[in-house]
C-alpha cells in the first residue's frame, strides 16, 4: 500500500508540468523580466541607506554611517506630525473610498438602462487618468483668492469674497479626502463591478422568487461575493499606509507653509528636506523604512483576515 501511494505521488509530481502550460509561461515571461530588472535588481541600492553616499565613490566605496540616516526621520520635532498625518489620512482614504466605491458599484449594477450605466461608469473613471498637477489647477480654479469660483460666488451674493483658502487649515483635511475620493473611486468601482458581473444570475432570480428586495439582494448576495476582493484591497492598501501620495499632498495644497500642520506627510517632508540637504542616503533610508513597515503591516493584516475569513486572505 505504501509503495502504491508513493508511486501515485510520483506520478502526480511528474504531471505537475504540462506542455500545454508552456504558452502561459511565455505570456508571464515579460512580467517576470520586468519585475527582476525594475524591482529586484534595484534592491542592491538599499545599501545606500546605511552610507554617506558619494557619487564619485559609488555605492560600494562610500563610507558606512550605520543608522545615522534613519535619525533624520525621528530626531526632528515634526516626526510626530508627519507620521500622524500620513497614517490617519491613509486610514480615512481606505474607509471612505471603500464605502463610496462599493455603493457606486451596487447602484450601477442595478441600473436597467445599460447605456446610462456605461456613461456613468466612464464619468466616474475619467478623473483617475488625470495627474495631480492637473487636479491642482482645477482646485486652484475654485480656491484662488481673486479669481476663484468660490470667492466669486461669495462676492456675487454680497460678501467680501477675499478669503485666502490656502491659509485656512480647517478646510484642507476634508478637502484632501474629497479630492482623493473623486480621483480614485472610479477605478475601484470598476473592479467591484467586474466582480458583480461575474455573479450568477440564478442567485438573483431565486431571491426575486422569494420576494427579496433590491436592498436584501445586495446584502445577502452581492456584498458577500465582494468580500474576497475587498479583503485583498484592504491588505494591499495597508502596505502603503506609511506612504503619502506626493502629488496629492504637495501639488494640490500648492506647498503652502501655512498648511504644513495638516498637509505635511512623510514623503513631502523628505522631499523638501532633501532639496536643501541633497543627501541620497537619507531618502533611501526613508524609503526602506516605509517599505519595511508596509511589509510588516501586510503580514499582520493578512493574518487577521485569514482568521476571520480564510478565503479573503492573499496567502
């Protein structure tokens, strides 16, 4: 019996490679090459995080300074502010974008007129392709002190209309959340719509026969089928929780010093500091710190999701 089981296992191992899969390997080859060249080979440059990098000496001859470059992030008095802003903004972005994108996906999937649904889907998707430089110009058209739309409407209604919105800290946290959602929700909505379109129609037909309303169908059929992609999306988003979107936090507020307490994140702070210090080692140390923390968070969140719902975890 043991010999038979061993021979069966050997046959299974031999059958693990199938010639019919060779085209799939060739299709995956460009992606593998891309990852090796642009993701894995550059990891050798992480040694600069522990060096006082000198261009003339190169990577392997620059003097080592240990953890001195990492002190740049933690020795400053602004370390708490930029860390708080980075983490809190990303947590709010994840929650808000997830709620809005799922709601939009449910509404678009329930529309009977397909043409209208496609038009709305395209409308939601368009801002995703805009760069934050363009978004900053659009925001400035509303917030400009002299010619902005908001101040113009205030003057038309009899007010003074001379408020400098780029000096008003209180409006920027919700404004940045709105801009991020306006730009990124459309892409997530398309992902959820793709999942919803793959749900068997028989589930909804059976629910209709049982007298279920649209809300009940969404609660007991659609949302449970979305839990897999939602779990993966949350895990991937947690990997970037210590990374601030540079374009959002630098371009949209126009790098105004008055707004630093509410708009400054780790990436923008490092950029401004390194613009004056011109220290490559510090920027490498900051990137390594963010990547390591993101990797640890992915492992932790994946384990949590794995305990709650193993099918929704990545590994």
